[in-house]
DNA sequence: TCAGTGAAGTGAAACGTTTCACTTTTAACT
DNA sequence: AGTTAAAAGTGAAACGTTTCACTTCACTGA
C-alpha cells in the first residue's frame, strides 16, 4: 500500500507538493511535477479514495439502489442513467439489496441517490434526504424538497387499456393484483376499479405478487371456478405470462376465450405467442430523466421538477378481438 | 452532518464510548449504551463511511466493473453474483464505465473486484491486483496469483456447433467475427478455423464487431457477392440477428437457404422466428462462481482455482436442416 | 483494611489525504 | 545592489472514525 508519503519521499519533496503535483493544482515547477508523477508511476501509487473523500466532502458519484438486477426491468433504466453519467464527470455506483446495513453504510459514499427498491423504507429515505444528499425515488411518492418522486403515470395507460377492452365489448373483466405494498400496483388497481365503477361494472380481484407463478395461480383459481371472465387485466406482464401459461394448459386461447392485458412491456411480451397487450413506457428515458435531474440538483441546486413519466397502451394479440382497421398496429 | 462527536456529547460520554456503544463492542454499561443509541437516533446519526473505512482497512464490499448494463448479457451474471452476496455479509457495488478515472478512484473502495469490461486495460488489472486486492476477470486471460480468469470454454461449444453443421452436410461455411480485441472472439474464431482446417475446408471470414448492425452488414456483403455459403457462424447472437434480418429482406430463409448459428444464448434468441441456434452457458452460475471464489479468497486466503465455464451447443430452428430423431430436442 | 480483579469508561494516536497559511527561492525591475 | 512580486515549495491542521493503552471505580474475599 504505497501512500502519497512514499511518493513524496521518492521524489524528494514534501507531501504537500506531491499532492499538488498529482492533482495538477497549486504552483509547482515543471521539473518537480514530472519527478512526482514518475515516482507515483514507479511506485504504482493510487490515492486512497477514503482519505480523499473524507477530506473533500464530495465524491462526485451518484448511487443507484435497486433490489436486484433481474426482472427484465432495471436493465433499461440503468442504461438510461448510465447514458447521462457518460456525458458528465460523475461516477455511477449501483447497489443491490444486501444482508448488511447497506442503507446506512452507503450514506455519504455518494453525493446523491436514485432509489428503486421497496425494501428501503420511506422513513429511511426521508431521514437521509437533505440539501446535501438529494434523492430521486422511482417507486413511491414522498413529500420533501430534497426528494423527487419520478413515477409512472399508471392511470393514463390503465385507462387506455380499459377503454380498449370495454370498446371491444368486454363486460366481465377480472383484475390480478401485484404486491399489495407496491405503489404502482395500488395505483393501477385503483384506476382500473374506478374506470369499471364509472361503467357500473363489478371487477373481481385476484391477489398476486408480480411473479409469473402468482399469475399462474390466479388463473388456476379463476379457471377452476368455472365462471370465466371475458377479459383479465394483470398488474404486470410476468403475471400475464403465468396466466397465459395456465390458459394454454387448459386448452384455452387468448384473446378468443379470455382477453389478456399486462403492464410493463417487458422485452419478452412482444415475442411470446400470443404477443401480450401491455402498457409501456420508455424506461431508458425514465432513468435518464432521473439521472439528469439528480445531477442538475447537485450541480446547480436547481429545485426538483416533479412530473409523471407517460405510459401508453400497446395493443397486441393477447387482447385484440378483431382488427378494427388494417393499418392500426401496435 | 452529525458526527459521532455530537452523539457522544448529547449522551454525555466520550467519543470512544460512543464508538464502542454504536458498534456493540467494548465493555459498556447497558444504561450508557442505551443513552448513546438514543442520542444517535435522535440526531439521525449515520457513521461516515469514509472515515470508518480509512481506519479499518476493510470495506467488506466487492466491486463489479462492467462496461454497460444492456446487451442482455450482464443481467444474469449480475444476478448470479448477487445471489452469492445475499448469502454473505458482503456488500456489492456495480460500476459501469464512466468518463472520469474510475479505475483509480474505486481502487481500495472495495476489497476485491470482478472485471468484465474490455475498456479496462490488462496493465491496470495487473498493477491493481495484489494479495490485498484480488481480482476475478471474466473477459481475458491473465497470469497472476491474485487474478482469477474465469473464462467461457468457447472451444467446446464451437466444436459442437461445427460438428452439427458439418454433420448436416454443410461444406461451405462462413464466419462472421466479433470485435477483434475480444478474447472470446479470438478463441471462437481460432477454434472454428482449426475445425474447418481439420476437414480441409476453407472458411471465408467477414469482419464484425458483435453488434446487430455489423451482422447485418456482413450479410449484405455476402449476399451481394452472389456466392452464397450453405452455413454461417456468427461470433454472437446479436450479429446472427442482424444476419437473419438481412436474409429476410432478401427473401431468404434460415436454415433452408443458409443455416445460421450464433453464440451467447441471449434471451431473445429462443423467441425469434426462426429461433436461433446458439451456444450457451449458465451465466447465473458464471457470476455466482466468480463471486464465490472472490469471497473465498478474501475470507480464507485460499488460492484461486482456475477453471473454464462449460458451454454447449443449443440446436434450434435457424440451423437444423432435418430433425434427425423426433426425440432429439435442445 | 487492603490487594486483586473485572467492569466501565477515556485520551490520544492513527488511517491518508487536502488545503490554509506561511516561508523560501527566483526573477524582474529600477 | 536593492526592492518587489511572483513562483515554488512546505508545515501542520483537519476530515470522522477506530482502537490501543490506560485510568477509575466498585466490589470481592481474606
């Protein structure tokens, strides 16, 4: 572990001079600077990040906190964030859930954070956020000058989807929920039920948890009841996939027997057979917006600009009963 | 920014006592400990990670360095790594390419690293690695006691693929390369050419760079030459996708006109039409193995166990001319 | 009563940087 | 030669922890 002290010694200068030379600041003679740089090179010196960050109060790094990497969901958001990072001089650190006390531990190891992990409590986020530590949250609604909730406009897409099903004559529509502690699920369900209520429709609700398996299970309990709906809205695509799998096993077809709509537009949804009607957004833009706003805040202290990320319904095979017009493709 | 000094003051104890109490070590009376904990809670105190890590020489964190998040490739590796992390008390930090001096900056911010980013030079990896900083590399071959190269067994899969094509009677086989500075590409190409040579076949080589577009371009130059091969091996699936797109645009079909084989088994390859024959591995296991070995090294100093990650050929529609036996499915 | 013991608590050095405030050297003018 | 200013370089404090070595104190048992 060579330190700046070793470098200074070898170059025959003081630690101060070595520091200035290495950072290219202060007034240091060319010859001296060169000698220091050579010493550093020769000793394979790398500054200790902790000592440096302890002294300077900034790390020029933003942290992204997610629960996991899979799920075909985070990837595009991370790419969006990364695309903005590449335009700046910031670093990016992505931290998934871990057993130890990540939340506390990583605090102040980054200058700001983007949070997309329901395992992190609202309370922790509220406590951590400050003018020195702004946070963008992608999965919840929180009120603070230093927190920017950047949420999907769930209502918009759900309304479009409902209109599509209703417009096709579906009147017996069931809803399969996601995890009940999810903000998005709550909003999707509330919107859907409100739309139905507006048309005097009763919507049976089946509990799920966003997993493929829970969609399958919901389908099983519906199919076994014998009383089939003509359409089912699943709170995400994974569950729609599970639902479709169960239908196939029972010799039923979407949309002929039951029209299916999901949410998220995961990459697979387009390629399955039938392709899954779903509600999508540009996740890349979502991530990019989050990163942009966070960095703007850090650089210029400009206050956060709350807004919703637009979503839109993408009709595909799993719910389209008859093609209205030949040119109307999703 | 409340510090441990503030906590100590509020609790009416020394900084030392506060530190011991907060860390649950030393001999501190129950009443005192409680007072310290309450003070910390009241002040919303979080230890400064930099000061802590500067003093203790360990961070209990491993870093993963990748070039980007997309490409349908890293996701599963990251999930594999994460799965191991969850079993331990380590933290995980994932760091994609950035404009600033990430390599130096992150050094010592983690206890060990997993590298999968060709933009990081061999030289840097060699210099950084040491008994205090072990590195697992997933994309290159390097010799050091403190570096573990965990590479795909490219040869195995390529040989199987070649045998498959040759066994079907293909004799005029072209190769589309990946990026020339890629270790994997080099190995895939070398194996393929060696296999061909062994059967006295000449293989025309078309340059690509692993992108879908470069596969498309390679196809265009082959198709325009008018002299069609009966099979093409692409060094990865993205290029195979591009190749197939070009074929479709020319009214050609795989495998009837040209049999196509890719490499990587990206999720999409299974769902496209035709589905793409490819060479796959368990990327989840790959990541898990990397994490396991790194953590073993850190915990027990047990030396690295070099080995290759097995790959296997997955015959699908794009290359299977006739089904040999009804039961032989991939 | 007192040495001995263990529990409870503390002072201060150390980790490796950066940077403020300062001194020394050099060069440029009269 | 003497003055001044700028350039080059340095000492030491600070960042916020942890932890070694130490003190204080109350209690035990003889």
